[in-house]
């Protein structure tokens, strides 16, 4: 498989581009994920000429706006330059299939960024780094995550599921969509989508049933939006169990009582949070693959990301 292009805050790769001359190397990215992705590193603050080391900056509430300003010299405003840098990044790397941002940065932070009033008091509401904000506006379906949040097994699983699905669609459908390609693509993801969000599972099915009424490029874009929004919902234990139960239905006539009981017990253990998803899934897959059914074999639900990443070996809490 070709490596997947992934945008990343440059300091996360161990490059000394932080305002204090340091870095924030993230070993999961550099030592594990690098097997599967090709990083496209950007340090927006260096790119706009702020240099290393540099004076610290922060998010400042100015009326309805959030600006990025120097702490020491509040008249120095870098917002427009950072926004322009995001626009340049999108133009230079339109092929990226995800982005990992550094948290707590007024340029790169995505979630819960602290903002300040011009008098230095902190504001109650949070903001988003100026570079990250503009990039997300320009690529709203792009899977994005903060490096710190990737320590959470559930968030990591969801982010990488979306990255691999995004890449799959861009590779196999997006450039030359046809009705058949869209339907074939979705048929591989049906149980994956069911595990993430049942209402989307039905609405996407209905949408694809009426494809001939619309221009294929419009249909492809709309399908992709529905699909990525579905995957943005987390696959909870309840959702995964639901998909597993539907898949188990294919085995009704093929398992003896003992095998049925063994499988049911493992599904119950997973549902109760005692074993990780990989446990019932391995047995289910073992039985289902014997049916030699191409539709079932092709389901991405078995492995939405490479198995060596081991993301399904964790007991993932549903609270995220
Ligand atoms: S967080 Fe963003 S702006 Fe800050 S050093 Fe890292 S890449 Fe550069």
C-alpha cells in the first residue's frame, strides 16, 4: 500500500521549531504511524518568518474576533499571515488525508485553546489556533486530531479509521466517480458505518438508491460528506455489538449449538466491557470467512486500519 499523505505540526516530528527552540516529538507518530503515512510537516510560525527562538504569542479576543498577537508587543498581529499560510498549505498539499496538530498552540491548537482579553485576563470561552482554524474551514471533511488526544485509544481508533477511509475514497472513487464505484465502495463500508451511526447507515443507503437523478460528481461529493460525517461518530460498544449481531445473522444455518454459544458468550463479554473488540471479532471472522462470501470478506469492519497498529486490542471506553 502507498503511504498515506498526512499533514502534521512540524515540532511533533522532533524538529526544533518551537518558540523556545525545542520540539515536541511524538513517538507514536514517528515510530509507529510512520510505517503507514508520509508526513507533510508544516510549522506555520516558522513559515511566516517568526524565526526560532521567537517571542511567545497567544489568542486575544477582540470584539467578535480572535486574533493572534505577541504577548510582549500586543500591537504585533500575526492572524492574517497565519490564515494565509493555511491557504498556502491547502494549495500545496491537497492530497493529504488527515492532519495531526500540536495542542495548546495559538497557531496549531484545535480544541479548547485558551483565549485572553487585551487586558491579559483569560476569557471563559475557548478558541482555535488561527492556522488550524483556517485549514479546517477549507477542508471541512479532513480528519484532524491533536497529538495529545491520540493517547486516548478511542480517539486514536476513530481518527485513524477516518484517515484510512478518506484515503480509500480519494484513491478509488474521487477522481473518476461512477454510480457503480460509489455503490461498490459503500458496500465495503456498510457494517463499519452501521457500527458508527445507524441513522447514517440508512440515509446513505437511501441516497445511493436515487443516484441516477443527479450529476455523478455532485452525488460523489454529497456521498463523501455523508460518509465522513457518519464515521465522525464514534463506534461505541453498542454500535459495534449491533454490527456484530447483524453479521452473526449470516451464520444462522452454519453453526452448531456449541459454536453458537461460544460466539454469543464472547459478544456478551465485549458488550459488558470485559474483553476488547478483537476478541468476538476474531471468532466471528473465522466462521464467516469459511462461507467464502465476497461481500462479507470485503467488509472494512474487520480491519478499518492495519492490524499491526493493534487499535482493536484495547478496551475502549464509550465516554469519548
Ligand atoms: S505548534 Fe505549530 S507553530 Fe508551534 S512549533 Fe509546532 S508546528 Fe510550529
